[in-house]
C-alpha cells in the first residue's frame, strides 16, 4: 500500500527559509538564519516550534513570531540540558561511590566475592535478573581490561577489579538495575543516607538514568514527560502546587519532578547553585521572547511560579505525612 504521507526530500537553506516564512515566521536577517540552520539543523530547530504556533491543528506561527525567538528557545533548552546533565553526573558519581562502599564493606573488594549471586535478592523472578546483571558486569570487566586506565591498572597490578573501580565504567542504567536487586537490608543502608524510601529511590534512579540519556544525546528536555511518575512529596505541599482530579498538576512526571529528585539527592549548596543557574537562563529567555510569555514555557516544564523556593525547604521534612 502506497504511503500517502508527503515524502521528505533534501531542502536547501533558501528553501528552508521559505518554508519557515510560509508558516508565518518572521525572518529579518536571512544570512544569520541560514548560518543557524546550517550549524544547528532545520529538523532540530523546528522541533521547538509548537509553543509558537496558533494551535495543534493550525501549525501556522503566531503573528509576529521571529526566528530569533525560536532560536532563543532552542538555546535555552541547550543551556538547561547542560545544567541538568552536570548535576545528574554529580548524583551518579555520588550514588556509585556509596553503593560501591556499602557493598565492598559487606561482601569484599574482589569481583569473585562481590559478584556472587547470593549477595543479591534472588527471590522468585529476580534470580534471572540477578544472573543477567552479574553477566553484564563481568562483561564490562573483560571489555574494559585494556580500554579503561583504572581497570587496566588494577588487572595488571593486582589481578582483580574492585567494585569502586568497576562502577566508573558501569552505565547509570546498570547501577540503577543493580540497586533494584540488592537485598532489602543493603538497600536500606544506602537510602538511609538520603532519608528516602527504597521504592522512591529506585524510581528516582530509573528517571535519572532516562534524563541522563536525553541530555547526553541532546534531545529536547524542557517539555519531556517521563513514563514513571514520582510519589507526592513535602515539596509539592510546601510549594502549594494546585491539585486537579486528586493529583498535583506539577512535579509528577514533568521536568519539575526531576528538580524534586535532584533536590532530594544533592547537597543544599549544590541545589542552590542549580536554582540560580536555571533562574538566570529563564530570565534571559524572558528577555528574548515577544510573541509568547515565558510562563507558557514554564507551564510546559511543570514549573510553578514559586518553583525556586524549593531550595529553601529543609530535607528533614521530606517524609511529611508518612
């Protein structure tokens, strides 16, 4: 059966400009627009247009929307992505260090000791998951013997790779999965440092691993919705986030939910810096927008008007109501 969708064919920079103009976008400086399109890619830039169009059905730009506005949202998302990525990497390093410390202290520092199946929760269906994950970790050791300087050093000089070195070459996804198959008492030893339930912590790790990949691959992040939602927290209540149909309208599976996760896992000084950096780029975006208010962007991100106040809410209140 013939595909009735319009075929996507190569378009020159001049043709790309005409397409954008044909949809109502104001382009005053063609040479600048061509330079941006050549460097940034028409397809990627066009992915930010929907906030500037009249409706989902009428995809013509709101009158007066400029190329510079469209590009400013693109740049805002890039800067936001870089800020988030930096902080997710800090969390990743902290969690890897804590897990490696706790498990090495209890099960030993040689892979033949800490990778024994009975060190994990092998109950029921988890047995296959445990064996599969141990297999992945052993493959990482073999693969990185010569590829990574730290693993190569330990294999060459000591004949083994301790867990605190192995975690450096494990993906966040594997570390997230590893936490999910730890024995309950080992999970509790780890989450007790964060004052978060084991179930919430496992959920947070999965969401963080997903956002890490989004940031690393430079996908659009500001309007991302995760497949998983987070449970209600003290932050939702303290910020007076509105409720609709018995659920908070912000901070569940949107970008603000990620901010809540980061707040829960980072030091207060790091959270304060994060808030200041994000607030700065929001202010810059607001200055560059003309056809839409910046609140339209914040609403898509799931950010309440008082979002920055999250930095002032003490972590001691995290389990409010539990």
